[in-house]
C-alpha cells in the first residue's frame, strides 16, 4: 500500500472542508450543518454498518434520535444538495466527452411500509424480492466516475394508494413514472445544469425507450444504448434486420466483424467481435447505426446497441462508449461497500432521497481524492460476481488515455479509511440528540 503522509491527510481534510462549504448554505442553521458534517464523516468512517446507531456512535451521540431527526424532520432540500453534488463532480471530474449512464439498483427490505417497496425484480438479488428500486444517473469521464442523480421508483401499487403514499411522506404531486421516464428527467436536469458530457449509455430498459433516444437526437447528443434482439428497426427485429444487411453485402466488401477491446478486465483486454451497420434517422451532422457485439466464446448470442454519433466517429469510439456503461456497476458496488448507500434505516420517501444523496456526495468526494492521488485513473475493476443472466451487461471500459502498465495494474489505496482523518480545526463534536429537431417524421418512424 502507498505510504500516506501527514501532508496527504491534511490535503484530504481540506478537500472535505470544501465539500462542507459547498453544501453548508442548504441547511440554514448551525445545528443542521453540524449534523450534515457528522453524517458525511460517518459515511466515510470505517464503521461496520452505516446505520443510525453506528452513525450516531461515530458522532458521539448516545442514541440515533438525532440522526433520524436529521433525515426525517429537519428542514433541508435534498434536491438542492444534489445540485451541489453535480457542480462538485463537474469541477473535479468534468470531461466534455463524458458519458452519462442510466441504470437502477435494488435495496432489499422487510415489511411493507418503506416507500416504494414491493415484491419486484432487482438485479441486486438476481430474482424477485421484497425491495425498493432506485434509478440512478452516473457520470463517467477520463478523470473518474460517480453517481450524480437518483430517484426512488414508485410502482403503481403505491401511486394508486394516496393514503399509503402520505404515510410514507410521498409528496402529493409525485405520480407514477416508469424507470425510463425517471431516467429521462435526470438527463434533462444534467443538460439544463450544463454538465460537460457528450454521450449517454444504458441497458435495454433505457435503450428500448424511444423518448430517451429522441431526446438525445433533438439535443444533438450521442448515445450507445443497449436494446434487446426484439427491438424493431425498419419494422423488423434488429437481429433479423442485421442478418439481412450482412447477407446483402457485396462479396468484395470489407469484413463485417472487427475484433476490438472494450476495456481491460482482470485477465487483460476484454476482446469481442464488433460490427456496425448505419441506418437513416439521425440529427443533422450525426449518423445512426446498429452496433453488434459478438462474444468470442459464444458467438451465437450477440448483444445489440442503437447508436447516434457525430459523422465520422470511429468504430473504436463507439466500442469505448459501450464499455463505459460498466462504470455505474462499479459506482453501485463502491457506494454500497464504502459509504453505505444501501445501509439506511429510514422508511420515508424524503428520508430515502436524503440518505442516498449524502452517500452519493461522499462517494464523489472519494472519486475526487482518487483522481488527485493516482492521476485520474477513475476506472476501477469491479469485484462483484457475474450479473443476473437476464440483464444485458457491457464489458469494462478502456481508459480515456493510455497510461504506463505500472499505473494500470496498481491497486488503489484504501482511501475510505484514510480520508476520515480530521483536520486540527475540524474535529467531530458530540451533537445534541434533538433539535427537440431537424428530423422528418418519416425518418424518426424508422426506429420503433
């Protein structure tokens, strides 16, 4: 492990103070600000579980009442803190060619009172379980990756029962929205906030949504979005359309498939065969195409992507963007394992968004430290096992820039434990326990 100096600890403490200063105005009074500081310190601390009791103990409290009050009853706006988080990520990890990645993750729960909970499929368990599901937006650039937006998914069984919603403190103006609709709202917020990015990526839940693709085309944003083999293209399933296009190629045409890596895995480059066939319907100056990935070990089970990219974009760039979708899996793993994203003990809609937002901010702080400590190598390899078989998953991404092998293979320092060293002037104090487009309609209709 890299030796940590006193100067390192001092620099990390100053960086933490910067985070506190950025969000401090969102809490109004001194006591909630101190609570926010203590909560973030607890999320970053090497405690076994980031639940109410252990966070209270880390803050010097005798009971978790103050923590629960901070998450549930103290007046502060989690969406405003989310906006601050996005500004922090743009400042420290900003990249004009970054990729915004949509995905969801599950939070296993007992009982029926937690907002949005029901028996539903979650990739966290790989099966149907009693769980909450959150939709997230990740940011992935050459300086690192982090989570930047979130929304708790409320099934119709919840939104159709307003009394149940009120009991879980779901605002009356929150109505049913599909996961793609929640994702699209996050993309629009990122665009309005002028976050630097050029691409969006996501699995087939989001790639199959026409509204997301049209939004990107209308705003001249590139995408590489996974779709199922049954996705319609020119009124046919993409698998059939692709087979017809390959069969119609002249005999002297270049080879359809090219072998490229979408990123390094534990055993080296993750090589796949890739093919790309254009089709009409892009924004002016852009080109739409069907991208196909074929496994070397199992070539009969291809993965399909719909793409929208500036004219002349090399195939290698599309492959790299496809690989960037993996970064949000790493974000989920890190945020759950390092800052307690899934270790909350609140049931309310408001409490969920408050805890998750602060956990995302703590995770982004670590990503910024990681960039400073190891020169921008933001793409860590995940340690999680294989994904559920019914979820289309993409390989790990290649880095934005080629770096020496000694840097690529170096293990990351244990930043969570070290980042919690307080500065001389910022000691944790015991706290009180109370208190749209240029396309024709015909062109757009070419993709169902």
